[in-house]
C-alpha cells in the first residue's frame, strides 16, 4: 500500500502577494491575508478599534495631530462645522472633545500641523498660519502661508504657497516666527511641477514634487542655497505629503509615474549614503493598481514602530477606505478592510503609545485597541494560501488536511479547500473552545504542556486526482481573535505513465 506523503509549503508565508497568480507565488507568500497579520510562523486575526470621545459631526477630517508637551497631552483634529461654512480646531484631553471657537479656518482645506518648541503650528495654504499652545489658538502673520510645514534642524519650513508653488521658505534658527526676506529656496521653479511635501532621513531634507525629488543638507542659514539642493530622483516624486514615513533607515512615500501608483523609498546604507531603495510595494501590485488615481493626494501613512499603515481610496471611492500594512521586519504585507482612515497618528494620551486615526467619512476618531470588532462592526478575517502543487509533472490525491491553532475562545472558524483553482468548498467549521478531544490517532506527535493548542484532521472528499490544492480560513464574528499556527495536506502522488 502506498504511504501517505506530506504536502506543505516550503516556508511559512510572511505576507500576501497579488502580483502573481496563486499558482505561481514565490516562496514565503500567501494569496491573501485579510484583516490579520503573519508573523512568528502564525496567521493571526487583527484586533479592532474603538471611538474615542463622541462624534462631533458628519464632516470628514481635515487634520489630525498628537500634541504632547510637558504635562499636556491632547489629540487635535480639524473638521468643518455642521453647516460647512468654516473649519474648526477641536482637541481631546482623553475624555471629551472641545471646540475652539475662534479663529476658524477655510472650510474643506486640509491642514498641515507640526509641533515646534512646545506649540503647534497649523497651515492650509490659504489662511493665516495659526498657533496652538494647549489652550489658545492665535494667528501668526509672519509665517508664509504654505500648504505644508516641516520642522528640520531648528528651522520651520513652509512649502508651496498659492503664488510660489515651488518655493520653500525657512525661518531663522530656533525662531519659527521670523522669516527674513532672503530665507527662501526656489526648487527648480517654473518647470511645470510643484512641491507636494517634504520628508527627512538622517540629516537630509527631501523636497518632493509630483515627478522629481530633491535633497538638501544644511545646518546654517548661509549654507541654505539652491546650489546645495541636489536632484535625488529624476523620474519619481511624491503624490502626498502625508505619505512620507521615516522608518529609521528608510524614507518611504507614495509615487505615481502614469502607470500604477506605488510606494518607493530612499534608503540609508550602512556606509551612511542615501540611495534609491526602489519600489517597496511590488509584491502587491494588484492592490496598488486599484487605488483611485484621481485622489492620490489623500494617501496617508502612520508608523507604529514595526508596521507601516498605508491608507488609500480604492476603486471609485473618493475617500480612504482600504488599508495595507507593511511589516518592516519581515517586509510582508497584509490587506485590511473596514478601516476608513483619513490619516493616523501615534499618541500616548491613553498611557502608552497607540495608533489613532480620523475617519475619512465623518468627524469620528478611533484608537486601535484590544477590541474584537471595528467599533461594533464585525471583522472579516480571511487567510488564503498559495496553490500547493506537490509535483508539476504528477497528479495527487489529496486525502487529509491537518490544522493546528490556539484554543480557549468561545468561537469557531471555517476551513475551506479548492482543487485546481475551483470554487472553495467548506470542509469543516472548527470549534476553538478547546473542550473537544483531538481527532488525531494516537501516534500523532503532540507537544506536551500546550493546553491551549488544538489540532484537527479533516478527511477531504476528493475521490479523483488533481494537480494542486489551496486552503482558505475564514472567521467573521465579535469574539476574540483566532490564531492558526500550522497547516498541512497529506495524500498520494500518482505515478507517471510511460507513453511508449
């Protein structure tokens, strides 16, 4: 009698890949991880989020910022008022949202916010720049009305004014409200392009236009000259100021050259040089091709120290409705739905550093926490493996599916399989309470002492032989998140017939 053979992937997946079909995925990829993460050889459903404070209206967010200085900790946001006539600053102290009545901002304009020397400066490119000190909002006439503000090496930079879209103004050293007439740089003016933002990596300030990128190094005002500005990238710029994220040795940003929007990077090498790091979202080219190209300026990011959250509008959506996360350790991506984030921040207002995000559809703000739902909405968790093909020359009869998972939660998950890329068939709904005895025969190699581990063997209903097989795990409820730790198929390989 032919012995059973083990059919499993050569490496546990680190992220999903939709550049290639499931039958041709490189080693270390799955077809989809949705609303979950892959790390430490585990497939784990993500946690949810909860609204902070109470809703202050139906108008979408125009700015979000974490203000923390001394004993003051606040989350700041800007939204249009109920009638849509003006935009207002609001702050949350950990309990309630408070509206700052005056001065106001022009309705509908996205605001750039930056903390400098204990205060927050706010600009939208049209209104007089404003300053918040935790209790009072005032106008600061001296600062040029740039769309983007950047604090770098003790200088406050104001970029892209209505008149000079390629100009970068800079303050005096540690004097953010003093701008001598000579303190400006025109970044390749009148080239048909305009500044879209700036980022920093190590001691290098990076100016972005739509289709080019320039770098600048300087510490003293007499070195701030156009001659000190170098063209860093000749073909790629940045689509969004809020897409710039520094992850330590990488500065990543969204770019678009006319085909598919992608995230690219500038990388700091071990020799302290900065060089082009290439496309970082190549693995998820399929996902990136779905971004609404008319709203690339709405793409935004936040970095929690390990993962980069990338928020963007998908398909015909005019607001951010989809998220992908990049694990900066494994370089793997995960796909998420049910998160509508205009922009995100890190704040310690709750007592520890947490990710907060502003709703892209209304005035609500949320915190990612240990919730089992997305503010009451069920999380649609799915994992879809690569198509497993034991031997491209031979067919196989797939007999069993073995699954290992964490138990101790009062819920279930569904296990599906698909052969030869056919529709997925539900094989079994598996209980995660941990009370059901294992269905493995006695010789199965259990690991003693792991009382929270469950194992299931599913006998597959396939009487014929097939070339490949694929696994899908799904769960959608308000119970604790599930964790899959191992999966493996077993069966028989058919012999190759001699054609002679």
